[in-house]
C-alpha cells in the first residue's frame, strides 16, 4: 500500500463522512428519522516476515443510531398518553354538558320539587297545579335531551373507534410489508436504515392507537402483539381491526381482531382505542344508567302516589308521567346475547319496591344440571349473584330481584344468555301524559280538594333518603360531583403522562435525533479532513513524479 492509496482511502472516508452529515441535516425535519453514524477503522497489515504495513483507513459501516430501550419506552408512553388523552377529553366534554345549568337535570329536578312545595299552601289553585305539570314536563324534556346527548356520545365513540380500527388495519399491513422488504434486504446485505425508521414511525402510530408491543426478530422483522397475547403483526402477516356494523347491544359494540376472516373480540389495555372503550364502559353507560334510574323512580313514584290521591272532582288521581312498565319498555330492557331456545323475556319495574332499585345492568344465564334448567342473575359490574333458581319447563318463570321482575317464558335452552338493561332507554322515554291540572291527585282520598296530604306525601317521596343514591336531587348532585372529580383526575393524569411522553421523546431525540450544531461542526471538521487528504494525494503525486524523473 503506497502513499497514494493511503491518501485515497482517507479522501473516500472523509467524503463518506461529509455525505452522512449532509444526509442527517437534509432529514432533520423528517419525523422519526434516526441520524446515521459512520463506523471507521484503521487499515494495517502485519506480514510475518516484514514490518507493519500501513494501509490508511476504511469505512466499516454506516449505522442507524438507535436504542431499542428508548424506542420501546417511546412507544409505551405514546400508548399510555393516547389512552389518557381520549378518556380525559370525552370526560371533560361530558362534565361540561352535565354541569351546565341549561343542559343538566339537577336544576330541573329542584324546580319540580319547588313547584310541589309552592302548591302546599293552596293545593286547589289551578295556577300552582299547572306549575307542577309545567315543571314536570320541563324536567322530562331535560332528561330526554340528555339521553339523546349520551346516545350521541356513544355514537361518536363508535365512529372514532371505527376510524381508529381502519387506520390500525392499514398500518399493520404497512408494517408487515416493510417487514418483508427489510428481511429480504438484509438477506442481500442491503442497507435498510431508512425503511427501519419508517417502520418504527408506523409502530409508534399503532401503539398510540391500540397499544401494541414489539418483538424484534433475528431476521430483521418486528412482530406486534397485545398484552392479552393477541397478535396484530406476525412477521410479514398483518391482521385487521374491524368494528362490526351492528351488535345486539348497540351501546357496546366492541372492536374485533380479523385474523384472515376469523373474528375475535380485541382485548386492549392501552392506546386511544382503550381510552374510548373505558369512557364508554366506565363513565358513559353508568351515567346513562344513573339518569335512567332517576327517570324511572320519578315516573313510577309520582304516578303511584298520585293514583292513591284524589283530584279536584273527587276521583282517583291521574298519572302525571308515562307508564314505566309499558310492554315495549319491558321487552326493550332485555337483550339476547346467546339464545338457542324459544323463550321470551321481559323485565318490569316493581313500583312498590322503588327503594330497592339499583342503577346496575345485569346478566341472566341459563345452565343445566341433572336434566334441569337453572337460571342465575348477576350484576355486570362485579358479577355478584342477585338471584338464582330453577326454570319452569312448561310455564313462565317469574323472578323478582332488586326491585325488578323478570319474566322468562318456557322454551329456554342450556347456554342461553341475556343482558338486562333496566335503565338504558329510560331517559329518552320519560314524558308527561297529563295536561289537566284538576286531575292531579294532591288530596288524600276523602279529604276534599283543598287537602294537601297527598301532596306532602309526594314531596316526602321526592326528598326521601331511602334510595341508594340519596334523595333524587342529591343523587343528581352526587353524579355531577363524581363526574367533575373524575374529569379533573383524568386531566391531571393526561398531563402527567403527556410529560412522560415528552421526556421519552426527548430521550430518544437526544440519542437518535439530529443535532444541527453537531452536524455543522462535523461538516466543517470533515471538510478539513477531505482537504488534508487531498494534500496527501498531492504529496504522493509529487513523490511519484520525482521518482519518475530520476
């Protein structure tokens, strides 16, 4: 190796370093780009019978500067922040709506109670009676509006889940395609750093959306899976995420993992999709249940008490609100989940046991033992059993539990399952059905129209502490308080996780990102190297010319 070759190796090395620094600077604005680093070493020979032979330098590799630990940390914090952000944003919107004086129900319930109180002094007054009906109608409208808003929230959640599912499916296909290309490139000895950057960026988007974890394989491919064990990407095979167009429970449509046409419920534990699912199951449906529970108690309780009273004509008082046990309402409260038999089920409210009602959903399961069909009813929230027994094989089985009455006709089969939703539709259903003030049964029977005994009973009912959530106005206030507290907590958690995400991004950026100051310094330094090696070539040429002139 002569001086000319040594100078040429240095010149090529300096040029490679300049090109690498230029490549880094050119991609500084590319999201997810990992800077490139040149690995260079000395070339020397050590012949056995000669002195060391100096051979200049060589470029061993141009590597992608990255850290699997920092990349995984970035993915994990993105997933956690995505979940907290979506959960907190929806919760904040719900809190704003429920707490608004003009859209919430708390003030309407209080105004209805105030109208009852005002009529105590003159229960026969048409004006006071009309005020009771007007405030009852206004309260029902508030419940109706809020019920529609909650259903709209659920639809928005479904729409966003559908959008995330479609994007996650496209991203998983892209990751699988990149996996195949990267593996094939490695097998040919090709440099695949740019494609690896693209893949990491796609995986970061996926983790933000659905919370996947990465498993790097020796052949260069990366598989993605959920903590539940389900796979989203296996090598060069990417699976889809889909939202069914319909479900038996329209308020709880669940994302499905599409494994080559075979669907299974997707089980996530982080990411935007999990945050949306949490909002629906932990907040939206419980709020809808609580408000529906209130609406049923108000409707059934007022109607029952007014029916025991006497109106201005001396007749039994008329119903102020709709019948909570209308046949359509009783059927709508039962959602078949799995039914191979011919049985029909309905769920009614025991209006004599209103204090026993709980704002819960339930699940009915049919089992078989010794040739006998049995039933079990459990709360959905904690799976605690509230009723069980044997089904009548030839007649309708009547099951009272927690202020409700289930009726299941003959024809059940082993494995049948029903979701019981007593409150799901009640906020939209409540309405006033009375327009004549004189028909309000405010007097006790036999005491005449000027009596307020039944009105006092009605007020006591509305302010009773016997309900599971306190008085009806208090239950509204407590609901608002819980939502407001949880909204604040969710906001704080999202901010904290946002800071952790920023720290993880900054750590990755410090390790893998492009530092323009450093690159500018490298450009100047390697330009000087290039010029110095060019002088080595010039000196080598002069030496050669001198030798040739001898």
